[in-house]
């Protein structure tokens, strides 16, 4: 009897539970409604988009929008370019940011403070302010309208360095000292000791870089003109004609474009939760 | 202050100084450790003992002075090439590697890569057996107890066959019972391995039971170097006298009058003045160890003490009593559990003359060097 009363005291009341369920249900509907609407729109012909009353479930189901993406537009190129460039930038940035972060977190050298300050200042400068000088430099290197123009500039973004530096700084110095005394060089320490221990942080950072690269718009718009070398964000914006907007086509393009990123987030969500709770509890 | 064995010491610090900004961690420290010796660096937190270890290991560099390892100056030698191994307070085990991989790590790095796989595996097995971890080689550190993790850290040091071990309070994270067991294990291990060991601790019991020699430090300076017996029975100054020995030595301030010590509040003690370098009227501090004071009337060769009991502390096998000589002066002594005393009881006690310690106004011992305790 007493145990049952104690259990009841710790659990929410039925009314509270009902209210929570109702609020959550409304939130889910509000969050997913636009998504379902885009799915519905992508499966309809343009002429039936404005029928009244609006129909959530398309009838008949029209796959022409998806076919048109690949048959009438270089959507495959856009998707391939975006995935490849995002993957390459992610891989390179993990290496560059990891090495820089390790040096700033665990090595002592003259000018370290000045370098950190310079990096911090550069983070504060918005891309829009850098657009013209970046374009001029890229053009002088002969890289305008190439895929390299989309790969090289993002490597210079120092934001990731600070993120990884925080993970590495949290590692005990004794681990590094011990590895040095055992004969490991700095690259070996980074590879064998540091990287395995900050893996969840690296996964989060990699996902963040990938998502940023995947959704970038302004620089590709400026640096690349050939549609076959373009990325998916610019490509989708080009689907909008001057006088008409094919919402069915754009909806289909958006869904296909969102798929890889969604899959990545689902695959690595465990790392996100793990990293967000890291340090919250005493070990 | 240093002690010099006859042959080239394994480790030697010569006038080493180290500062962190305005804070002086070490002030012209000189010490040696001979082949196979177990030397304890003992002192309160912040006295510089861990700094010495870090300088010898090469983790930090000294501002002045020389560090010699096997007779060679090591100031500019990389940590991996000094051939010393360090056991950290937190063990510094690699949490993502198994016990086997942790122990084998020094043999697989750039410095240790000249070992072939078979030799490295044999060495790991040999050392694992030495520290009784043969059946735990495939476990991760998180699956081990505190004592087992410490043994992995020891094994990782031993596998390199260094010339010296540097241990930075390796037992401080263990509970009292486990600390006692591991102390014995370390003593056995040192006997078997036979390498020079520099052991840092703030626990005097560890230092007294484990060391061949103790280096007592305070505020970046060496206060005394000696065997445990020397440091306990003939402390060089008030700091050593008060730090070594539990409970701490009782200290009474006063002056010399004739052949007697007169405390600030009038307590008078006969002194064996032939044993001390004193002058009439000199301000001094008299030291009396609680364990040297006994209940009962004075006898020949002892000094009488009497007073009322102001506090009784029961510690199981030991009972400690505060004896008030006057309102402002109290002495701590050990009582027998079989003869209980109560607060307010008037008791008589005595201390052998030979057990008295005397220090000058600056704290230096006034004992004549040629007179034994």
C-alpha cells in the first residue's frame, strides 16, 4: 500500500499526463505539417496544386516531378557535386582543425596567444564582407568556375578549431605527458591517444561541417557559373523561372536534397546526445 | 643540503630553481638518489616535490641548475630519451586501450619501435605476471579497480626498463586499506626490480615505511635529508619536527635560564644542556613528542610534567589526551585505553631527557651534532 502510494506520488497525475500528451501532439503536428505538405505537393501536378478544397493526400500520385529533376535538369550533378564537395571539405577540415586544435590546446609555443586572438577575430568577420576579396583571390588563382573554388575557401574557417580545442583541452595533461615520456611524437599522440578519446566530438563537428557545406548558397552562387558544377542549393533556386514557379518540382527537389542530410543526422544522433551530456555528470 | 653516496648517483639535482611567474616553486635545490635507492620526497602540498619529478621527467624545464641522470646532464634531453618512467597520481591510463595495449604502448612508439612483436609480447607478459595482472590483459581500465589500475600504470613503467621510477603520489586515490596493501606491493616490487625510485607523498607514514631516505621539503627548499629514523629522531628544524610524526610534536616557547628551560607561562624543565648548544637568556622552543611522554611520576633521567586533562580523544587502539600545563599551554600525549582518564583529572607524566628537542628562534635544531639522541 505504502509502496503504491510512494510510486503514485512520484508519477504525474492522469490529468497532467493527458495535458502533456496533448501539448506534445500539437507540437508534433505543427512541426511535421509543413514537411507533409511538401511531400504532398511533390506528388501532385502543378495544375492541381491550387485546387479547392486543398487535398493533403494526392490522388492520383504523380511522380513526374521527380523524373523531371533528373531528365530535364542536371539535378544528379548538383546532388553529386554537393555530396562530394561536402565530404571532401569535411574530411580535410577534420584533419586541419584537429591538428590546429591539438597544438592550441596542448602545446606551448611563442605566439600562441596571438594566433588564437587572430583566429577569434577572423570568426567574427561575416562571409558577405569577405565575398569580394575572396572572389578576387580565387579569380587570380584561376579557380573561378571550378569545384576547387568550393573546396578550398571553407578550409580556412577557424570556427571548428575552437570547437575541437575545447574537447582536447578537457583531456588530462597527464595522458599527453605520459605518451611523450613513452616515446610518442606529437602526431602519434594525436592519432593514437587524442583522436580516439574525442571521437564523439569529432562526429558532431563533422556533421556540423557537412551540414554547413551542404546548405551553403552565397559563395557557390558567386564562384561557379557552370550549372553542371553547381551545388544543390543554387541548383534548386535556379528551378524558379522568371514568371512561373513550379512548386511541385521545387518540392520534389527539396525532399531529395534533404534526404542525405536527414540520414546522416539519424545515423549520428547518438553522438549528438552523448556529446551534449558530456561533463554534465560527475564521473 | 644534500647527501652524497660514494659512487655516481643515478639521479642528481644541482642548485635547481623553478618559478611560475612570481611564485617560486623550487629554490636552489640539490639532492641525489643512488642506484637502487628508494627516496621519498615528503612535504605539504605546494612545497615543490611534484615539480622536482616533472623536472627530472623532462615535462618541464628548470630556470637554473642542472639535472643529471646517470652522470649525464639531462636538461636539454627529451623526456622520451631520459630513460626514466613516471607513474602519475591519476595513473594516466589510456581509457580506450586494453591493459595489454596500455602496458605495450612504450614498446610500440617511435622510440620503442625497435622491439619486434614477439619480444614486446614477451615483455608485456613478463611484467603483467610481476604485477599480478596476467588474467586481466584484455580488460579496459574502466573495468578495473583502483588498485589494479595502479598496477597497470606501474607495469607500463616497468616494461621500459628505465633507470629510475618517478612516482607522484600513486596511492593518494586509494582508500586506507587498499593504500596499506599497495604500499607493501610497492616495497616488494622495488625489492624485486631494484631500480632507483623517487616517490612523492605528503603522507609521512608512507615515507617512513617505504623510503631508504626521506627528503623533507617546504616552500621550495629542502629542510632535511636523512633516513626515516634520522628524520624522526633528529629533526633538523621545527618544520621537520612538526611535520614528521603523528600526532605532531608539542612545541613550547620560552627561554634558557641556567640549566633549565622556562616556558612563557612559567613551566620549568630541566635540560641536558650538554646535549644542546645554548646560552643563558636565549629564546628557544622546546619540542616534546606525544609518543615520548608517559604517565606516572618522574624517574631518574626524566623530566616531570603535571597538569589537568583538558581533552580526551579516543582513537581505538590509541587514546590521546591534552594535558593543560597552564591556561595557555597544553601538551598532547598518548594514554593507554586500559587506564582511562577523564576531563579535569590531574595527572602526572614524564618525558626522558634524551627525548627533548630544542630549537632556536629561527627554528634550527640546537642539538649538538656529536651527541646521539
